[in-house]
């Protein structure tokens, strides 16, 4: 039968898109909600334990933390949400025999399901945008609340942080308190080392306070070790370029490197271009959003190939393939972060392998 050429975003596309949008909403609540509940079950008892002074954490602190943590949970499982939404959509179409009707009308299954893949592309782009947004606007506030909950204190204090500036100099902060509500950021137990061609400069201070453009030092001492040794007091840090935001980036790089934004990883790579960890994370941030498309290419053909089976069986099989993908992705990424695989291979191998399988499966759909 002659295939019909359908206008893009016509009535049929809008119909399938509405199914995918509603399915995505259900999958989002189901998957993210499940991970949210698991996170609460794992940590809530610890968060509610009394503090040393007998106080307990305020309910609003808990609410704010779990609300701010939602975007990070979504970014961890977003490709799985897209897969579940795609399988829900195909299952609806199969239940009503609408795929068979479309094939009988000369409309290929590939064309019928085009809105689903366009939705997957939008989900991938949304992941990229959201990762940058939460890295810039949400991460520091979420991390501050988590520090208060875990260490049971009224203000976040991060200990033993190392920072590297663009010149290659290193700065150590025994304690760092991020600024909030008009309070400036400050570091306690400050030490910095700058190596030049002629000398080594050591700067130490009992306290350093960020005034918005530079660090003001309390009890600052600068020692210049070269042909002669010079010791002098200093009130302002000079020769080292780093901000409180950079300190928090390095802190997150050590605690939760997968939650770094793309721009933060690029900034860290400029400061340490030989780091295999940053190179792998940079590649990974390019490939992980593509999982939205790869999983659709694998899951949708499975749904259609077993259309006579029960919907739960088809979705279970698609879920198993999804777990295989995430397992391969986890193994390759871990080996890459440890230097066992090149950053490019560690990040792109799961996408290329499962993507190739998905293309073969999707091309085999009867049209």
C-alpha cells in the first residue's frame, strides 16, 4: 500500500505527542518519586537524630533540602524516565490497535513514532540545560543544607579543601564557610603556595574573608624563599586568583563529581588539563543525555516486536535492557575515572554499542 506523507506536527503527531507528554508526566512522578522515597528512607532517620545540644533539625530545613535535591535525582534517572514514557506511549497505541491501523493506512511505524523520538531529543536538551542551572543556582544551597543535616550544626563548614588556580598555585583551607544571607564567605586556617622561577612564596593567615573582589587576610604572613628569605605581614591576598564559587566547585568535585555542571568541569580542566578524571567527566556529560535516544531505540522495538504479549511483560523486558545499558555505562565510566580506559572510549563505548543495537532493532520494526 502506498505510504502517506504526513505534514509535520499535524493531527496525528499532536495525538501521539499528547500521549507521550501525559506518559512522561506519569513516568516522572513514578521514577523520580520512587528514588525520592528511597533517598528519604535511607537518610531521614539519621537527619532526625538529636543534636549534641538536644535540639532537632527544623522541619523547614528538611523540606528545603528534599525540594532542592529533586533536580539532582531527576538528572540521575532522566533517560530511564524517557524510556518508560516511550514504552507507556507505545503500549497505549498497541492496546487500541492504532499502530496496526496506521500501518494499514500506509503510515510507517517509524513515522508514527517520530514525536516520541523528538520528545527524547527535547529531554536530552533539557538535561543539559537543567544541569547547568542546578550547578549555578541550586547546588551550593543544597550542599549547605546537607552539611547542616549530616553534621548537625547551624552553619555549613567544609573542612580540608584544596584549590588550584590558573597559575598552578595551590591553596589549602582548613575550614571554609560559604557566604549566605549577606554574610561574606570566609576561610579559617589559610595557606597558599606560589612557585615562581626565582622563588617560592608562602602565604598563611588565621582567617581570610571574601569582600566581593578579593580576600582580606587576618594574621596574614608572606614568606618569600629564594636567594634570600623575606618574611612580611600582608592584609590582602595577591598572586592567587580564586573565588568562593571555585572553592565550592572543588568541594563538589571531591564529594559528588557526577553532579558538576559542564561549565564547572571545563573550568577545572583549564586549571588541571592533564587530569583523567576531568577529561572523563567532560566526555560523560556529552554522552549521558544521549541515553534518552539510545534507550528509546532499544525499548520501543521490544514493545512492538512482542505486541501480542502483556504490556507488563514487554515493559519488564525493556527495563532489563535499560539495566544492562546503565550497568555497562557504570563499569566503563568507573574504569575511565581510574585511568583504565581513555576518557573518550570510557564515555562513548556504551552509547555506540547500545546505540548500534538500537538502530538495528528499530530498523527491523515492520513498516
